[in-house]
């Protein structure tokens, strides 16, 4: 869980760096984003990383489901009195729920963009690349569903933020790196990473909806 989780954190950074181009506008922005999309789907090294990412997502999800199941099996009978909030935070007790929301989001996200980019019949831009930029813009500005898509993405990013707030620092604990001396450092890095990355991802569809 820790190894795949930290790898997926690296993936988030790379994916966000590319998607930040959606804050740009005009034909040059479209050409730049479409060239980036082509590179991400044709470069051999990136393809290998993509397969590793798919594996990490599946392994992380399956391992998470098994972990939740084993925890419930270990305590089939609930405590007569329980006050979990006294010893743990809400997100740490609901990582399975948060992970499920994220998994649903990934499925929707890939069907709307990844699948279309790889297998859909897209128009091409003036440089001859598939025009994924227009697909993204149209998706979040659709007259009937655009706002719903934006709200869904913001909700999913909020779930991701809470998931990361617990998962990031816990991963270092699992590796034995989170000691009394490093605890505060990893917690601060985890909070900064979780909040900044999640807000940045959520801001993209909001910006597109409000400006296009």
C-alpha cells in the first residue's frame, strides 16, 4: 500500500504539471496541450510508466479492499462503547470510502479522456495532433452537464485530499521513516502536498467552466 501510494503521488505531480497547461488560452495553448497529450501517449518510456501506473492503481485498490475486509474480520463484534474520534481522525477511519470515491472518479476520468484519446475519433489541430484540448474544454462547458461534471471533479478532489492527508504520512510510517524527530516534517510535507495538489486539480475544471 505504501509503495504504490507514494508512486501514485509522484504520478499526481507529473499529471498535474501537464494539466496546468489548461490554464492557458488561445490556439497556441491548444497546440501545446495537444502536443503534450501526443507525447504522453506515444513516447516509449512514458508508456512503460503508464503501465506501471495502471498496475499501481489496481494493486493499491485491491490491497485496500483486502485491508478493510481483514480489519472488519478481526473485530466482527463492535465495542459496547466506542469513541473513535478520540484516538483517530475521520479520514483515517474512512480510507476505504475515500478510496472508493477516487476509484470511481478514475474510471469516469479515463472513460471521458483516456479512452477518447486512445480509441476515439478525434478531429486534429493545425499541427496534425488529436485535438484533446477541445474535448476537455467542451466537457466542462457543456450546456446541460458541464456544471455537474465540474462539481463531481471538485468533490472527487476533496476526497483525494482527505485520502492523501492520512495516506502520505502513513506511508512513511510503514517504511519506518516517521520517527519522533521526523514526524512533524512528514506531517507538514503531507499537508502541503495534499492540499496544494488537490486544490490545483480542482481549480482546472472550475477555471475552464468560468472562463470559456
